[in-house]
């Protein structure tokens, strides 16, 4: 049992009295039965209070086993605390792959799916879209399995569950045959070029990330992650819509060393060593940063970037780096990409909460015209009323929470404020 701990960035200290580290499902069931308030905790990478509880926390750290690869159904079943880094390497050795990864591989599968964590790619839904089944301990202590076959609707409501339905103990994810990616980086893309070329760029390449510090109307770096047949590589063109092919490895913040970044310069390698930006063997224990992100219907990508560009002088002093990605539509009730392809505009801020807290409402107001939805696990100030108008399934989600957790054991301040508006 651990006491008094904070999240990965160190900007939030959990108020929960204790963190339990059970080793069996039965132990989780016992904890749930005897508690009034509690919540599951993953790898603590969220920036807000989404994972906190006024009671106790249950860490899934010891639920880190890969259970089964089902080659007939192209799925893998894992314990909820498995980290993507561990799973990805194992899957590759078995000849399999996941469809995408987030920027870093150190996060837990259950925690990432619960918050609709995503990578980039026009044709790739967020990481939760790979979930075909999950097992959870609900508010009564009962062990329940939800699956696409048996209870698809509840599964679609529960996967991006914000930790509110119970303690997830197992997840089954879709897999495909392993594949290779080559990564090339371009520097200094004039923002104006995106008006004509963004769709063309992102539709042709497996995964594209744009990085900018908003110090000028230029995208500092374009990271292209291209799907290539094994053992081959594509010769990257020296220019990309006015941007120049990088001649050395780059960190998204160009002044930092690229040694922690996944390999670039067109060298092809397995998907899990190219899709995240940061390498698996680099394990940051904490990060001096804050993050926010807004997901906007894809058709507004350029207009939304223009709006941000319009007040970049206010954003840039608080910013480390901003990243722009695309995410495919899905059917998960609380996913920001529910029924809509999205562009995701992300901000990695300096750890200056007063400054960030002041700028977020301005960004949210400017992006409101595009129906921007905040990333659940990052910092935002969007009201419950606004979220209610942005998520047509929010009332159904409230009911689902009440169904699986009638006593509100897994409810916390975050859910009360943002989902229930109380
Ligand atoms: C450096 C950094 C990079 C990031 N990069 C990306 C990125 O590329 N894309 C992106 O979309 N996001 C990104 N994020 C955000 C991150 O993916 C989310 O915060 C994600 O939720 C982290 O997973 P976690 O295991 O740390 O979850 P936690 O923060 O521990 O928990 C998050 C939520 O999941 C719930 N939860 C966790 N485990 C369980 C369980 N077993 N049962 C039920 N509920 C559970 C918790 O209760 C909580 O509600 C990044 C964060 C950091 C710090």
C-alpha cells in the first residue's frame, strides 16, 4: 500500500488516502465490496483529477500479464495494467501489431483506453477502438464481461469509461499482422500550405504529426510515419510543400537532444519503434510539463489552426510545443471522435498552472465555433453544460454509470463535475 503520491507530471497530488496494489481479481472484488469510494489507477499519466478518489485507489500495476493471443480471431487478451511498450514488443515477436500507439509507450492499456488516448492517422481510431471485450469488477463486486458479440452497446458505452464503471481487470484488443514503418521529418512548413495540402498529406501517410511552438506562422516539424513493406524504404523527397527534409534526428523541441526519440531519417523498423515519438527504453519518471488538447471535426482543421495562429503571441510564451494529429471517427459514446473524424490540437505547456489556467478559457472560446471537445485526461475548463451539448450520448453514459455502479463508488469530483454537472 502506497500513501501520498502524485501523477506523472507532478502537477496533481492524489487526495485518496491509500493506494492498494492487489494481485488477484478476488482481492479487487473484496476491496470494492468493503469500500464506499474508490477508483482504479493506471500509470498516473493523466494531468487532471480524473483518476483520483475521495476514498482509496486501486493500482493495477501488478496486473501486467499478457494472457492470450487468439490467432483465429486476431485478438490479444491482456491484464489491465499492461503497458503498451511491453505489449507491443511481445506482439511483434509473435508476428502481430496494434493499429496505433500514443506518443509514448509507457502508459497502461486500461488507463489509455478509458480516456480515449490516440495516436495519429486518418484511418486510425483512438486506442480504445481496438477493444473487443473487457472484464470489470462493478460497484457490487460482481465480475462482468462486456464484448462486441454479447453486449455491443454497453461495450461501446463502457470502453471510454473515464474509470467510472468499475475496475477493469482484462481487455481484449484487435491485432493485425506486424508491419514496418519508416519515419522522416521535415522542417519549416509554412502554415498557409496546409490549406491546400493537409488532406493530401494525411490521407497518403499512415501517421502524420505536425509540431509547432507557435512562435511564427510556420509548422516547425512534420513527422511522417510511412507504412513500408519489410526491408524496403521510400526515398523521401528533399522538399514537402516548402518544408525541407531534416538532415539529422530531431526532438519535437529542436533544441533538445533526439536521443530519446524513435528512429527517423527514413530507416524502416517495426511499427512499435516508429509510431510512438519516444523510445520504450527511455523511461521518464516525471515530466516538467502540463498538457491540454482539443479535438475538432476534421473539416475545420485549417480554420482552427488559423484561429490559434491569430493569438499565438499569447500562447507561445507558455508553450513548450504544440502537436497536431488526425484521428478517425468511432462509435464509442464518450470518445471525442464519436461519429466524427477529428483533428487533435495538442499543447504541451510549461509547468505554469496560473498562466495555463488563464489561457485555456480563451482557447476554448475561440475553438467553440468548431465544437472542440477536450481530451479527458488533460487540462481543460469546459463546463458540464457545454460537454452535455457536445456529447449526444452523455445522458446514456450517465445511466450506464448508474447501472454498473448504483452506489456511486467510482464517482469522483471529475465525474461529478464534468459528467453529472453536480
Ligand atoms: C508524456 C505524456 C504523453 C502523452 N501522450 C498522449 C498521446 O500521444 N495521446 C493521447 O491521447 N494522450 C496522451 N497522453 C495522455 C495519456 O494517454 C492519458 O492520461 C492516459 O489516460 C494515461 O493512462 P494511465 O494508465 O496513466 O491512466 P491514469 O492517468 O492512471 O488513469 C486515467 C483514467 O483511467 C482510469 N483507469 C485506469 N486504469 C483503470 C482500470 N484498470 N479500470 C478502470 N479504470 C481505469 C482511471 O480511473 C482514470 O479515470 C499523454 C500523457 C503524458 C503524460
